[in-house]
DNA sequence: CAACCATATGGCCACGTGGTCACACACTCA
DNA sequence: TGAGTGTGTGACCACGTGGCCATATGGTTG
C-alpha cells in the first residue's frame, strides 16, 4: 500500500465528502437529469452545480451525454450507494459507541 | 434522505478523505499501537498525529485504551476496509473509462 | 447574421483545516 | 516532591476549496 495509492483513495473519498455532491448523486438515482433539472432539484446555483458535476465526472462517479443545448448526467454505476450504505451502517454503530462513552463518563 | 443525514454521511467521508488518516488506519490493521509507535510507523509529527487520531476517534473508526503513560489505539471495526476496497474497485473502473475517454478524443 | 439559451469557466472572497510550535496535562519513578 | 516522558490542546499560518458573480463557449432558432 504505497503513499501514492493512499492519496488516490483519499481523493476519491474527498469527492463524496460534500453534502452537495451526495445530494446530486441522490437526485440521479431516479435516472438521467439535465443540469437545469439538477439545479431545480437541489437548489444549487448553476455555476456551483457545474463545478460539483465536474468533480463527480473526474472522479468517475457520473457520466454525461450531450444532446443539443442540454447535457444529461447519469450515475456511472451503483456501487456508490453500496459505499454510502456501509457508511450509514457505521453511523448507527458510532451512535451506539457514543452512548457507551456517555454512560461511561 | 434529509439534508442533515447527507451532512452526517459527508462528514464520515471527510474523515477518510485524508492520506495521513488512511495511513494510520492501515498501520492499525496489525493490531493495537501506541501513539509513539504510530508516529514512528507513519512519520507524522506527534501533535499532528494526535489530532488525526482525535478525528478518527470522533468518527468512531478507532477506539483507545489508556495504560499508564501510553494510549493504545485500535480499529473500531473492519468495515472501513470493505469501504476502501469498494473504492479501489471504483478506481479500476475509473481507469477503464478514462482510457475510453482518451480514445474517444 | 443576431438574439437567445444551457452549460462551463475564471476570478474573487470567506471559511475550514492540515501542519507545526509551544505548552499543558497526566502518569511514572527516583 | 521534582524531573522526565507520553499524549492532548491552543495558537498560528498557509493552502485548498465551496459559493457567487461575470463572462466565455457551444448550440439553437428566427
């Protein structure tokens, strides 16, 4: 496990470490969405949204398809949500240990 | 999926979005380590390391046990590495699609 | 062609945070 | 008790980046 590999993994996590981007991914669970549709669904500004989409695209989490004026974004794969579910499982566990810690003190 | 929940998930990811902390977790795969052992294994400064350990502890990724002068840290669970493996799988896939994109342009 | 629209991009600011230093705290041992 | 050691913490700086504005880019329509 080289330092370079660790940096790569960290960079992947960094893309998901942002509520706005998680919100975008969630909005894409229903299928393809254009940037304007995503803007309305998420309430994010257009420029801001565009940058987040760029991050997600560079990270390989979403793919896109241009059609006339519009750009349609869609999930690159569904593994992202497997990761998120593992995270949610962790959150429950953290809750338990937090309560343990509180009762300890 | 409320905004608050998304923020919580994002915060979990943020803890893992740092090479130094991934390195610490990896060093703990072999079992318990004291802070000084971790400092030597990772090459991180002591104060810096202590803060990273605090993050990991607050995130519930590691647990600790005080014994005399020393504090022994250990992994809270092994699911972290399931998440990392999923991430690594993603990285291979990203490689493939990057090559696709290159050959497309 | 010009007018218009959807999206991307560069500049800018404000905020968060990783790294380091200095020091505080906790514990052991003479 | 006081010296010495391991760990945590506050202050500080430097850097990265999310959000917003203005503008560029690429495409369509009349």
